[in-house]
C-alpha cells in the first residue's frame, strides 16, 4: 500500500499488477474502490471458472485493503451476453452468502482479452 495525501493506493501481491495506468484499489475516507477485475488464468475456460477467479481476485484486493467481502457495499459486474446472468447470480450468491450489497449486472457485447466477466466493487473499510 502506498499513500498520497488522504488516499492509499492498494496493491495485492496475490493478483497480477495492473496492465494500465490505474491501481488495483484506492482507499479514501473509509471507502475502498476496487478497480474492474478480469480473469487471468481461466480466460480460456468456461464462464463459471472465470467468475470464481474474478471474485477470488477481488477478495485478495479487498484483503490487501483491510476489508473482506462482508464490507462490500456495492458491486458492478459486466458480463458478456444475458445468457450468463443466471449463472453469475448463482455463483455470486454462493460466494457472498447472506451478505447482499447493492449490485448492478451489466450485459455487454465483449470485454478486454476475450473475458466473459469483469467485476468492480466498493467497500467500507471498518
């Protein structure tokens, strides 16, 4: 974690470094903003494997920021096509359990590198 003014720039060694000009997450005023997370190793695998990897990566970034999934207040998921929505919802519910943050699922025609899912989150740092 590096600091600039009232912001901390979060980096997890369990997740690959960003490929562009952004941070994995930023902590500002008690809120953690997790950048969009794509799958890596599972990019050529099925949708379910990609969703599980993305949510695991998000968890690692949250942990590096001092948070966990139960601190997530909002989640936005971008999925390729509406056919994947029920599968995403099932896995998401399994991973989050009883915790139900605000959420948007946005169907898109395509994502970078051929990924089928991208997730970003906003969490409260306790």
